[in-house]
C-alpha cells in the first residue's frame, strides 16, 4: 500500500538512499587498500632485491660485494600521475650506484604520455585532467597532474605519433588505390593520403601541411610516400579532389602508370557553387542520375547535355562541369560492382576520417602553427585508424587489380590506354 503523497519512484528509491553512500565508502576503501598494499609490495620487493646485492641487514660478511646506501625520493607511475615512493639504494664497494631489477623494469614502463594523449583525445582538457583520475589515499604524494605538465606530455606524445606515422614503411602493402584530399584548419590545410590494399584494408599513408592547390606540397607528399616504399613501377588508381595542381603532381610523378578518378562529390560541389541557390538541387540531382546510369557513354552524354544547358546563362558552372569530366568516369570504365564503384568514385573515405579529426580538435581555439596542426591531425587519424574497416565491395578488388595490370601490359606494348583500362 503506497503512502499518500508519495510516488512509486520515491517509494522505490527511499529504501536505497542509505545504500549509495555505503557503496561509495566500500569502493573507496577497497581502492585505498589495493593502492596501499601495492606500494607496500613494491617496497618489499625492492628491499628484497637490495638484500640479494648487499646481504642480510646487520650481517658481517667478509665477501660483501655491495653496501646499502639509504633511500632516495623517487616516483612511479600510478593511474595517470607520478606517486612518490622511497627507493632503496645500493652501491658497489667502489662507490658505483647499483640498479635494482624491478625498479629498472618499472621505471622503463612509463605510460604517462600515452595516458595524457588518450585522455585529451577523449575530450578531457589539460586543466581538468586531474579530476578525471581516480583519487589516491591522502598519504601518497603525487605529481605530474598540473595543466602544464599534462600539456608537455601531450606535446611529446603527439610528436611521437607524428614521427611514427611519417616513418611507416609502405613497400609491403599491396596497394591498388590511393586517395588524397585536404582538411582545413584556420589558414592551414593538411593534405592526407589513404591507401586501399588488395584485401580491402585501409591504411593511413602520410600527411603534409600544405594545400591541394599547391603543386609543391602535393609533390612533396608523393615524394615522401615513394621514399617510404609506394611503388611507381605499376599502375595505381588515384582518387583525388578536383584540384588541378594535385592532378598535375600525380601525373608528373607516376607518368602513364596511373589512373585518375576525380571525386564526384567535389565535382558536384564545384558546379553547384557557381550556380544560384534555386538551381543547385536540380543540377546536383541531374549529375547524380548521370553518374548512377552505369554506362560510360550515356553518363557522358547526360553530363554534356547538362553543360550545354548551363552554358548560356551560367558559363562558369558549365566550364566547371566540363573540366576533368572524363576523369570523373574512370572507375565506371572498369566495370566494377556498383558498391565498389561508389567507394572509389569519391574521397568520402577521407572525409569520414576528417570528421574524426574535427571532433578531436574541436576544443582548440588557437592553432599555433603548422607543426601543432600536424601533431593533432596525426594523433586523431591514428586513433580513427584503430576502427578502420574493409571498404564496401572489397571482394571485387581483384577485378580492379586485373584492370590495373592490363593497363601496365598496354604501356609495356607502347599503348597508353587510360580511357580503355577495362
């Protein structure tokens, strides 16, 4: 029978109000016990190892090889911060410091940088880092949780991530396609390359600070990829945005051994941006229908008809549509399944990656130069790479590979058949 004036929820929770503080008390007591016991074990282990070197305490040993040398204030990593501990010391007879095996092992494994990067990637600011950690017993002194300390560790950690990415060897990857696009940060652009191998796996290949409209930056990115093992002796499919400088950089670098697919989404955007608002949806739909036709001749005819209809009143839009039009149809000529053709006809894979970068970097208000942008970008992209899946339609990539090898064979015969690669 419910008491008058009390809801069912109030009655159900009234009996549990005493339980919640008690539950928290037991949790904190357990945590304190585990931490204190862990520190006690560490001290006992170190003292036992010192006894092996120096012999039992107060024993008179003529053959003693080392002597106790008191304790030194030191610290160990615990739960994302440094916790102070008195480290036993030992010295040889000639006065040299002797290392304790466990201390060497514990000191070498320092996850602080990784923890700082992980916390900030998940959205914890350096100012609130300390609040995100589990509290330690009051008798344990801690350090390394200030805003400046966390920021320094984050900088070092992201520098390592960037260096790791830029040192990757690419020679062992059986790549069939490479996608290149750029993401904007204030006045900077980060140019990113992603590879797709024969099994359908995606690989983050590299990045550089520069613009897709800048031929020098594009060539520098390609030169770096080649230096790390990207093959130049066999044909690859390059999926790029609509930048002429990027296209020129790719063709200058790979010559005839490249098939270029211009991103259809960029093409639609370039065309509709040159049109009044009232016409954009209609023209976008017409271009989508042409690309969905599945027939190269029909798609090209539909796009040419659309360009002619725009030419008189909107010549800039017509010119944008005609520029590189054939290269928006490259994958259609390869007779691939619709699902795989859709993946390879745009740089949406990189756009999805950029969304993760923007999510991680959303709290940054002031970018302090290109190096900071590269550090953040590399870290966010490596985080996103952990969840990479195979591309849709990956089982048909062997068909793409066969078309690329047929293109190689034609080049070897002295024929550049990029338009008849299938």
